[in-house]
C-alpha cells in the first residue's frame, strides 16, 4: 500500500472528484459514512459523543458525522471552533444539512466548555485535517489542551499533527483512536508520534485507485494480502529448498545461535550448517539436531578457513562477539558473491570499521535496531523523519537493504524506497527476537527468494509469529522461543 504525502492526498481527492465523477460534498458524505460505520463497531449507543469541528473540510466531515450518528440515535453535542461564516463550501453545506437535527455550539470561551462528570462520553476530533501546515495557537490550542484530558477519536488524522514531517508545535490532539481515510499517513508510523495517533485504522472511501497506482512515492505499508508464500512442489527434496550457512554464537551467547538456526529451519529451509565455536558443538547438536555443524578453529569464537561455494545464502552475526576482526574481514571477503544477512555483532563491527562496507555483497540485508544503526552510520538524527532520509540515503549509497527494527519495522531497499511492516506487537520486545528474524530472512534467501522479498516477507512473517505467540502467552509473557514455535 502506498503512503502518499499531504499534497498527493489533496490531488487524489481532486482526481477522484473529477474522474469518478463525484461532487466534493458527496465524497465527504462517503468518507463520513465510512467513519461512522467504523465508530459504531467500537462504541455503544449508550455513550455520549462530543464532536469538535474546525471550519475547514475536516470540520465538514465532523458535521456530517454528527448528523449520521444522530440518525443512529447517539447523543450528540457539536462544537464549532472558528467563524462558521469563513468556513469552506462543504463545511457550510453540512452546517445547513445539520440544522434540522442539531444546533451546534460556538466555542468562544474555553471556561464555558463543560463535560459530564460521571457519564461515559467520547470526543470526536474533526478540528484540522491532513493539510495543516502551520502551528496551532489561540482558542484552538486551548480547546486541544482541554480535550486531551479525555478519550478522543480523531477523524483522518489527529488535529495539529503534520502528515509527512515532524510537528514542532506541541498543540496536538492525543487520540486513543484515529480512523483514517483510504491510505496511512507517514506520521502514523513514527515513534515520535505514538502519544498522538493511538490505535489507527483505515477505512476505504473509494478514492481513485487509478491515481494511486500511477503516483510515485518512496514509502509503502506492507499488508497481509501482498504476501505470497513460495510454492512447495510434490517431488521436492531437501536440496530443493536451499542450504544456508550461519555464523553465530560465542562463549555465553550460544542461545543466539540456537534461536537463529531454529527460525531458519522453521522458515522452510532444506539444510542449515552452523559455524560454531568448539565449546558450542555439544550445545548445538543437542538443541538443534537438524543442523549440520561446522567447527570453528577457536574454542570460544568464530574462526575458519572459509569455503562457502556450496551454500545458497550466508548469515553472520547473532552472538558472535566483537573480538575477531580479521576473521570477520576474511568471512566478508569469502561471502562476496553470496546472498547474505548481517545482524547484531556483525553490524556493530561494520559500524566500528566503516571501510568494511566495501566488502559486503550488493543487496546484502542488514537488520539493526536503532542503536546499532546509529553505530553503523556514525551519527544521530534530529527526528524520526530525518532518520528515514538517512536510512534511504545509506541504502542507496551502499547498495544494501536495511531492516531497521522496531514497531512497524522499516525495510529500506537499495533503490531508496522504504516499506513499513504491519505485523507484530510489544511481546516481541524481548531478548533473542532479532536472532529469530535473522534466521527467517536467511531461510528465505537460501530458498531462492530475492533479497527484497526475503527482507519484506521475513519481517512480516516474524511479526505474524509474534502475534500468534502473544495470543497463547500474552504479550507480557512472550519469549523469543515462542516466536520460533509460531512460525507457520
């Protein structure tokens, strides 16, 4: 799913109006109906509703929503912020349509704004929309400060939040739910906005798919319907599904090797060979009997005379430690023409010696968490939007793929595009979860998936496994082994 910026969204509305064709007021009605249908699934009719409307088209949505909810027999209170006489044409049309059902209140004095003390109520925020490009002050800012003490559902985007850049102004609605139209906003996917967006959902309002298809963008959102698993044919054998080579584990960190190798096997790989230090051989043979063991020359760390010709993909990093710089250089050199995924200590060593980036394979997949990514690039970022710019530039410059882990993990491809993930939950914030991801991606690479597909689908299926695990264990109780056992 494409993520368009505010300017593109405005053009999408205009294109739909012109080419469907549909009048702007009827498109607003369609959007408001979609919002209402979602809203009534969440909130029972016994809850009182306070709707705050600006005088732009987002406010017009709010007025239409008020009328439709009133027809569903909800108790509705409408408040207008700003001069109605200065409202947009569609705002005024919806004011006219509402007048026989509800008389809106004009907010002139914040002190006069009262809410019930005991009864259940919800606030709908329809003050400002996705086109906002200025700071909020004055009465609107006072209203936002007051309503932020209560439960809020925002229409399309929380008022005050910029859709596609950092919002410097902090007069922003803090929504518990955001019901957004058609496509996600880039702002929804940034950690800096977690206090404002709440749980967000999309409702389809029939905007032109033709326009969306042809519009160029740099950001995408990966949905379930986009994932197509590889077919397994009846006369296949273990050699059909690839042979992976995983360099993982060191003294005190053999668990990382176990988790990554088990995840690789669960992802459908035919065979996996684990390069492990001598002290880890018995551990691996017992914990992962399906794996082939390649013995390190070292007692406690990775070290080998690398001959990687027979392997379809290489994984390096989980729990390997930072001691063997020379061994790491020789391993990267030997992996030069192989599909490769680098994680954990391998990424830290790259960050400590950035000249080694010249040794890694084109379209190599790197899976850092934010702190490791900072080490890799050698600097910090001012905000999450600058982080995305840096991420995109890094992947283009070095011709690599980076899975920047976190909620909505950002998978940046070597063409600079970024694909945000839609699966996963807080249960996955646990030691070893990243090792599991490395194993899944390695398994997909060895089976013949392209690096792009292995990264995007690996992240997606990793998140799905975490969701399944949390349904069994609860988010609080999930550990990395649970994620492995729920790869399907």
